[in-house]
C-alpha cells in the first residue's frame, strides 16, 4: 500500500510545483525500497522517474523510466501500470518530443489549411 500512496503524494507535489519536496520524497522512497523484495525497487524507480520529469531532469527521468517500462511490458502486466509509465516515458522523452514537433510552415500554407478545413466541415465530410 505504500507505493500507491507515495505515487499520488509525489504526483501532487509535482503538480503543485514543489519539485524539491517531490525529489526528496522520491529519493527517500527509493532508499526504503532498496531492501524490499519483489517489485518494490521497480515501482520506486518509476515514481522517482515521474518526479525527475516534473523537475525537468529528462536524462535522469528517461534512465529511470526506461527499465520500468521494459520490465512491466515484458511481464504482461494487465492493470494499466505499464501503460501509465509508458505514457510518462514516451510523451516526455526528449527524442519523442522533438520528433513530434511539426515542421515550420509558411503563413500561406496555413490559410490553405483553414480553407480546406472549412470546406470539409460545411460539405458534410
């Protein structure tokens, strides 16, 4: 029960902009999980990765989240936890963010898009 509560607590700290507290809480969780059996270390790494993302430490976040995503996905986890961490990892990964940016376009092409969009919505298709 410790990890879901810590996950929500650290997530709330990140959302409220209290990055130092979130990072400290995540690090404390990782230290506590170091001696626990099972998936405790894995989940604490995922939570720490989310805190690192919130603090803008993308390299640290990606290095923490990548193994979590890989192991949870390979395990066949079906509760949505793997998907949750996959979203965190994918949507904020520097490589993915850069690849998702649309190429710059001229103002002329934007006006064409607007006309095409209006035409397609008024013609029913």
